[in-house]
């Protein structure tokens, strides 16, 4: 739900803090990767749930569309990551991770605000 997505996106951003030190600290790498994986899984499951609730009778088709978009996003992220690493090294990856996490959280918060505003208005 909404709380899971919010917590997941916040954790996604926070995961880049230890990852910024991953080149010189195995503990930072492990902590960052664990937090990143937990955050991504939390957002992923929350998103799948939100999509399936839209039309439960079309669950299979909706999930197929969601997973297709999820993998396209992953492929584009891999492409961006290799380009950033080649041009800017690990710091470029960390800055991009933070920026994408912040953008995702901002878009989510604006969408949630709009959704709550629409639901709070009398019919």
C-alpha cells in the first residue's frame, strides 16, 4: 500500500548513503546492498498490489504489463549505470541513485497528495 511504497522509496534513497562509501568499506557495501534490495522489493510488491487491485479480474494481464515495464526499467537502468560508471566512476552511480530515488519519492508524494485530496472531497 501507500505506506509500503513511501517507506520503500525513503529506504531506497537512504541506501545510497552507505553505498557512497562502498569502494573503501565492505561493511558499507553490504549494508547499502541489503537496504537497497529490501527497499526495491518493498516498492515492487506494493506496486504489484496496487496494479492488481485496479481490476482483479484482469490480474494476469495487469501483472504481465507491470513486469514488462519493470524489466524495461531495469534494462534502461543498467544502460545508464554503465554509461555513468564509464564517465564518472562510482560517484556518478551514487549521485544518480540518489537523484532517481529522490525523484521517485517526490513523484510518489505528489501523486499521493493528489489522490488523498480527491478522496477527501465530498461527492
